[in-house]
């Protein structure tokens, strides 16, 4: 992933964090820096985003789940 893309991802996730939206990676709490760094070291980003909403439909959590190699090729 190019550095500009990582920077944009970091900025986006920092805004979520500022708004009190929880961020997780593979089920564990993660910081914007941890996620952007994980994306930066991968040749092909292989994380799926999952947005979790509250009862009013507002995003309350963003989860990044690492896909298996077979899932990435599909």
C-alpha cells in the first residue's frame, strides 16, 4: 500500500477514534496507527472492514478482519 493511502487510512481511523467509535483488528482493540501499519507492510491489503451499527443505525465500531489467502483470491 502506498504511503499516501496509509496516511489517508490513518486520518480516517483517527477521526473515527475521535468520535468515540471503537476500532478492532481481528477481534482485538487496535489503534489507527496499528491498522495503518498492518496495511503498509502487506503487499496486497487483505483485510475486510465490518461496520457495526447501534440501534439508531450509527456506526459504533469498525472491525478489520484479516482474510485467509483463499478469501483474497476470490
